[in-house]
RNA sequence: CGGGGCGUAGCGCAGUCCGGCAGCGCGCAGCGUUCGGGACGCUGAGGUCGGAGGUUCAAAUCCUCUCGCCCCGACCA
């Protein structure tokens, strides 16, 4: 590609609304352009990256026997009504009516459509197992789209669906995907980890996420330094604190004026946070949830939802808190009514905690579960934090932020049962197809690579997904230089090297800076000086130094360099 | 959904408090000089000031409504 003809210009100014490096750099490098919040055009340079991401995904999906198809982006609402997600999913699903007044939705995912296909096209165990996949647009109306391609509303996702006769088959399909995903993300060059994730309460039996490390990630992962455990904070467990064997002391009311926060109480009474019990209030529909947790811990709402088997959980209002007899700021379960009391294990294992007295300005010392109040449910609902002990080996865990670039999920028969997607087994008996679903964010993977590979000058693409292998710059207006660069451009192309040729009539500084910004891994520059020496300057984007190499045989040399760089990203085995 | 901020030329911004010719930098076009890390000079094109309504002799500026975009929050009472 000749840059003089390239559609899209690089820009010097950082866009005012771009926060993340990937967002800023991809806009500046003319790879993406926003149309609206969370909606982007992929410009020619950006689309080349996405095409490479997709090509790698194709190769690896085909490798495990996946068959590509293409399911529609616009769905009739019928199938979504059959699985009831039409009613369960909120405003993030776009709904509209066609001209005849039929309910329609824009695809957020394709489980329903796959299950629908099964009804007509799979009726026998002989037709299973199968893996189907596609790369298709999704629309999810996120409450807060932000961060360029990392969190968008319209995006392309690779989603695949495994179809098996039983759990054992699903296990095989799941593992095949796990292997394919490892190969895919390795080939992207991403620094990532596979972690345990929330399976949700709806039938899924196992789910894992592929998390790429980034300080701008929206997820927090707990990691055991020994490699024994890694999980999303949404579900991360930790080795529980040892149970206290202290004597239960008599309950004692103490005045705590103006100490309405747990930290304030601990400071005022001069006790550590671990010796306090704090109250957190939720409404699960009409049910009041009174949660008690150790003062130093935070609630993990996902764990709480799972423990309670509810999907709808919102913070209670001040009025609702007062209605059960609790006093906000000075609350404890002692003496409250009409509330489901959930006690975190941290509190159940502790003794003699400071808690609220349900009286403005007062707390109690030495509260104990079972003696002073009863728990309706004792469960682990605390968010794991850095320093908490690995549930496997007991080593203190660390936390890291990460971006979810893929997930694999054992769905089971949830969708196939609801939609009646059954096959006949060897005994002629109808059985629901056992499904798995597996996603990869295409644009997000590309943007995540930028998050991981950039400096203050621009992007440093891994060669596997770089828009071009090399940038070729002609330096100066010397006609010999231009003629030589033109010739080299042709030679490189013939050698199978993808080249972005900066043939613009620009000053050297402009060309160097744009080459750095766009971030192709190899840079070749020819000037009067190098030409006189019969050489080309060769510089890697990942390296600060450049070397001059002979013009003679340069195309073959670069080709070898490209192959070598690609080989480094090949998964082992 | 709650709170805050911002919409002025392709991009980044000033002007708004205190109403009175719509500006600056980058980019863009032309000419000249320059040419290995975002050059310089001169000339020029480009904006119904997000939109609608109102107040006024006069509105980017004041008032009302509306649309869009961004940030924080939406567990610790």
C-alpha cells in the first residue's frame, strides 16, 4: 500500500474523549473512527488488523473441526421468547417491530438461533458431535461504552457452539476449545491467563475466561503466585480465616457518637476492622437481605446472588432499612424483623465483634452469631482481595487487572431443552443436545494488543496482527532514492512481505513519526546517504537501535526476518 | 438510573461570568525556501457557535426545552 493513496489520515492531537492508550493510538493512527458512543468504523489500516485476527481465529477453529456458517444479525423475537431471555434481558437488547408489527431483536449472541437450527437439522445421534462457529456483528447496548474498541456496543465476535450427545462429549469439545484458544491468544502475542469465571445460576456447569493483563482492564483477577489458582474476582474464593476459639463475652452497649461508618467505629473504639461486623442491605425482589460481613471485607455481589439463587439484587433504600427495624449507620441483625439474614463466613467464624445497636449513636461489643441473632444463611460472599490465601496452596494471592478477550462456557441443555432441540439416541429416545458456547472479541483482542504493546510514540504491533509487516520510507526528494525505493517496494511485495510504503512528499520527521505511530514491526528507510553506501536502514519497532544492511538481497532478508518473527509467536506443540 | 462536565472550522481549544464584526493552534489548498525525527514565510479556503423555542434594537453569550458526547457513582448507610 502506498501511503499517499491511503484512505484515512494520522492525527497529531489526542482525541478529547479518548482515555485509554489503545483508544488514543488507534484513532491517531487512522485505524478507527467513531460514529457514535461505542460505534466505530474500522478504517483500512484497522480493518487489516481485524482481518488478521479473524484469519488466525479461522485457522484455529477449523483445526478443531469447527464449521463456519453465518447466522443472522436480526432475529425474530420468537426464539428469544421461547428461552425467556426476551423477558429477562434488560435494555441492553435492542428491540423493534418490523412493518407487520412482529417483534424483532438485534443479535446479542446466538444460542437461540443455534438451538433453533438443531430442531430442523439435527435429529440423530449420528449427526453429532458438531462444532459450528461464525464471526458476526453483535449489538449490546452497554450502559457505559468506553475505551475505544475495548468496550463497544456494536462489535464483531467469534462465537462457536459445540453440540454433543452427552456431558462427556461436551467435556471433549470444551477442552478442544481451550486448546484452540490458547493457540489463538498465543499467536496474537497477548500476555494472558485463563481463569475460573462466574457460571451464573442458570444451568452452566463450568466457565472460564481468557484474561489479557492490562492496567486498564475492567476485571480484577486473583492469582496464586505458585500458579495453583486464578479466578475472576467475581467468583474468586480464598482460604477462610481460622475460626476463633475465644470465649463469648457478654453483649455490651457502647456509645459511639457520630461514628456511622465502619472505619469511624473501629477508630472510635480502637479495635481493628477485623473485629467489627458491618451491615450491608439489599433487596432481592420483595425480600429484604440483611448481610453481615467482617468490617475489613467487601461484599461480592455475584457470590451473594449465587448463594441466594436470585438474579435481581439491588441496594435497599433508607426507608426499606428503617422498615425492618434497623438504623442505618448503627445497624446489626440484632432485633431486626422481616429480613433474611445472610452471614458471611468471616463473621460466622469470628467471636465478639463490634456491631451496630440499631440505635442512633450506639454500637455493641461482643456480638456473636447464634447467640445474639440467627443466620438464615451462612455463606462465603466476601470479595477475595490481594493478600487473601490461595484456596489450593495457602500462599497469599495477588491481584491484577485484565481485559476479558475470550470465554468458554459449558451450557448444558438449558437452551436446547427450552427450544426442544432434541436428537434420538441409540435407543430411539429423544434427548436434548448438550451445548457449549465459546466467544472471542475480535476488535477487543486487537485493542488489547495495543494496550500491551505500545510506547509514547505509538503502537508496537505483534507481527501476527500488524496491519503490515513493514513500513518502507523514502527519505528526501532525491530521484535515485525514490526510484530505488519504488523498486524495493516491488521486490518486497514479490517476496511476500506486506509493505506500507510511505511515498508521500513529507519531511523525514513526519514519516518516522507516522511509522512509529502506526507500529508495523519492521521499518526500512532509504536516503541518499544509505543509497550511496548501497544500503538500507533497518529498524525494528520493538528495538531502539537500527542497523544498515546491504540493498542487495534485502527482500529475501526481510522475508526471513518476518518468518522468524511469526515463528516466535507460534504455539509450541 | 444518580451526580458532574462538555458541545464553537476536519482535530485540539479560547470567547459565554459582564449580550455588540466568530477567534487561535494544528491540519487542508497555492507559491517560495527547506529536507534523517512532527520546518519556515506569504496567501487562501473552511463555521446556520449541537437543535428548537423565548427575552432583546442586538444572542455563541441570558432563559426554557431538547439531542449528543465524556467522566465519576450506582456494595461499605
